DNA sequence: GTTAGGG
DNA sequence: CCCTAAC
C-alpha cells in the first residue's frame, strides 16, 4: 500500500502520510432520500386541527362565564403553585398540553427565581401606591364580554436598592369564543388560564413604593418578515410596544387595548387565510372559522430561515442521538427571567433617573416606572412531524423550534420615536425616555442575536458561555450566540416567555380589519405556499429606517449573515496542514482533522477559506487585505494546491503533499 | 450530508 | 460567507 510509504516530496523530509479515506466521491452514496418531507405532516395541521376543534366545539358555549371561570381557574391553580419551589412554578409543559394554538405557542408561566409574582386581577389592591395595575381579566371581561385577560406581573424588585425593574409578563389571552362552550373547552381554557397565571402572593406589596407600575402595553414581537415599507413597519411595531402609562381611567382596559394593538400589528391577513386554507386541509381547521383569520407569516425568507433551523435540528439529532429530553420548562430556560441588567436597560422605563445601566446603581429613593411586557410573540414556527409521530414528539418538535429561536439568542432593542437607541450606556433620560415624554413612541424589539446556527456537531463541545445557565445540559437547538453580536446582553440570560395566547385565536378575526394598508403589499408578496413556518425575523429597525422601499435585504431577516470570523494565522496554518495531508476535496475530513472543535468553522468555510487562500497566494502581496498571512503559509498553499490539482485527491487515497515549496518534487510517486 | 463553484 | 447544483 502506498499509503504507508513515505514519500519524499521535498527537501524538508518526509511526512508520514496519512491514509486518507477513500474520497467521498467514490464512497457509497446513498440514494437520495427525500421524502421525509412528504411523510411529514405539517405540524400546523395538527395544531390547527386541535385548535379548530377546540373552537368548533366552543362555538356553542357561552363565553361570558368563561371569562370569569378563567380567572378562577387560574387563581386556584396558581395559588396552589404559589409557594412551591420555583421549579414547580416553572412552566409545566403540561400546562399547555391542552388546546394548542397552532398560531402561537405561549409560554405562559413564568418562573422567576425569587421573584414576586403578581397576578393582577380585579380587586387587586392598587391603591396603596401609584401602581396602576391595569388590565385584568375581570375588569376587562366585565366591560368587554368575552375577553379574558390574565396578566401576570412579575415584579422583580430587589429591595428597592436595585433597579427594581420589574418585568411584568402578562399573558393575556382573550377568549372571544362565541357563545357557548363545552365543558371540555372550558377545561381547556382553564388550562390556559392556569398556565398563564401565576400568582401572587403579595400583590402590590412589593411595588409599594414610588414605583409606578406601568401598564404593560409593551409587546414585543418578532415579525416574521420584514416589512417592505420601512416606516410603516416601524410604526406598526412601535406603537405596539409602547409603554403603558398609568392611566386610571383606563386601567381596566389595559388589556383590551393591548390586544387590540397586537392585532393591529399583525401583518397578516388575507394571504394568511389563503395560506392556511391551503396548508391546512384539516376539517377541523375549516371548522374553526375564527382560526381562519389567524395570520400566518410566511415568506420565503422566513422559510429559508426555518430550513436553516431545521437543518440544525437534524444535525443535532444526528449527533446527539441521545433522546432529547423534553426540556423542562421549569428550569429557567423559558422562565421569564430577565436579567436585571437587561431588563433594566431595555425593559424598564424610568422616568427620571440617573444612570441605570448598572444594576443596583439606583438609589432607593428613585421612583421607578415599572412596566410590563405582556408577552413576546413567538415568531411563527413551522414544524413537521410525521403523521405517525406521537403527540409527545410533536410537542418536542415544537419545543425545539421554539428553543432554537429563543435559545439562539435574542436581544432587546429599544426604539424611541423610530430610532433605535444603541447606546446602552445612556440613561433613559439621556436617551429621551421619560415618562413625561414619549412613552408612546418607545418600543422594544426582539432581535435575534444568533447570527448563525452553529452546525456544531460536537455537542460535547462547550458552547459559548453567554448562553443561558441551563444551557450546559441542554443540547437543544441552541446556537451559541455570537458574543460579538450579543453585545447588549451577552452576559444576561434572558429568556423570553413564549406566550401562547388564546388571544391569537381571537385576534384572528379582529385582525382582519385592514389595519395597516401596508400590509397588503406584503400579503401579496407572500406567495410561498410551502408549509414552512418559520421563525420570524425580527425587524431590523435600523435597516428599515434606511432601506429604501424595495429593499429587502434578505439579510436583515433572521437569517442574518454569520458574523465574520476571519481566520487567524493559526487557523490558516492548521488548514494548510490539513489540506497538505488530505488534499482538497475532502473538506469534511479537513474539518474533522483540523477544526474538529471549531464549531464555527464548517467544512464549507474551510473550503472557502482555502479558496481564498489560493487566491491570496496568487496575487501580489500589496493586493492582499486583512490580516496578513505569512508568506510561508501562502507558499504552502500554492504548493498544496498545485499538488492536489495534479493529483486529484479523489482518485486514490493520496499521499500528502509534504513539503511546502517544492511541490512537484515527485508527484509520480504518488501513483497507485 | 458533502462537494464544487459561482455569487 | 451564502447559495446551489450535483452527487
């Protein structure tokens, strides 16, 4: 075997050849397998079926009592939970086992360590202070039949000494289910309620200070696609994300307002219906008229993104054969645990306050404005599961999709009057955010910070630290957020509650109202019929502002271009080394050999790098840019390149080219 | 899933 | 780096 022979390729001596594996080209290649897709059922259909059924059945029940019932259910349930360990407080997946809303998944519960959970419901003492607890199902329901809003506020007030930022996570859902409802449905709804509710022991007590609890009108949404019309889009979103201001007159309707807003900005629409109809053949779905209107975001870009995710899922699965444990919602993963800093920086709104970029920086006496973010809408997710998959499997799949999005890294952006506030060090005052000014124009955005989904195949490999605490043991599709990108909250473990709102169901209808004319175009643009659903992409406000109307930088989507990670000299060397040995055309092997642990370097990257190296080596040094690569390496690049060009690495397991410089020293030896 | 190349 | 065709 030639492989064992030592070949002298240069003056530098031998290099023990490595026995390369047969080139992939001659390795067996399985026939195309591509039907998984065919065999898979659109998860939506499944979900839709459930939802549709639910709705259908509920069409005959009265909703008014639902409202009340909800609250009660919620409360009772919650009460039981209160006092339990935080783990117990954590979301229970079971909580949403019932009635799934295809449209969105909500993670109703919240588990915040050591936090105070405030469940506002009618009757909640709002007096002792200025806190304004708005919304509330009961209030709302009384005023608006059929609407039930349960808001949960998580008051994170760490001894007033800290920022006392409180994030109120409200999961408001409205049941606009018509008339009556079967017992079953009630139960379902009840479940939602329960899930959504988390209660409170000491309602306002904790807020008993000068803090003003701002109504959580804030809603942050990750739009699936970018709105072609910048301004419009922005406005849309921002408006929805405004901070609630205490308003006694309206306190009871906070939720309603909120929901309305949310609806208003759903891009959606008609196309959505169409799409749904197409996608979901389910009779149930059809049976659920209300659902019809649910919007489905869909764009080719989004789909792409999705596929990207999916790819990852697959990849992960492949490497982590171990069953993916259903993630326990209980761990802080999805808990609405906002890092203090993060929350304070991006979520809280303090009227008059000094610098507050640092936790604990505040004076206790500062008055705070607390506002809650009712929910973060989870971008549309698209999952596919075989018809034969188990429900559990479906759940897991959805969970993974969600996790991929949330876990991929999100950061919060603050937008004020259409402008993104980037300077994190500025105080709210400096940034122009004060209660007296334009809270209405204040908005928050969720931006994906995961620039790439790491194709990491080595689960064991440790991920970047900035991930959530629970990250370690989680192999779920979570990509290490790129640190650089994560500037804002890199060290924070922020978890956005997924919220699945019943709200969405109802929204559907309301949504249909031609909210933003601008939506139209969008809809029109949506053509893809494929069932992909996808994670939405957050809008890049900045881009919006600047991009011309047609601009549709696909990049702005979720599928952001990975951050550039220039190869270091060391990497180049490793690459050269590997290629010298393995030859070109075997990038996967090169990857394994030299970049096994570099999750961010895919074999494609290596291939590309090699390509550029060859180019670089071919051009005059003056024309080269970037970190200079030692000429020596470039020489080796050329040598190896020419060598392997002559000896197709594919033909036989070739020998490595050992010596730099003198490449063709003895090519013939390689034969055989 | 990999490769090879164009973009 | 991305995207894709081709394998």
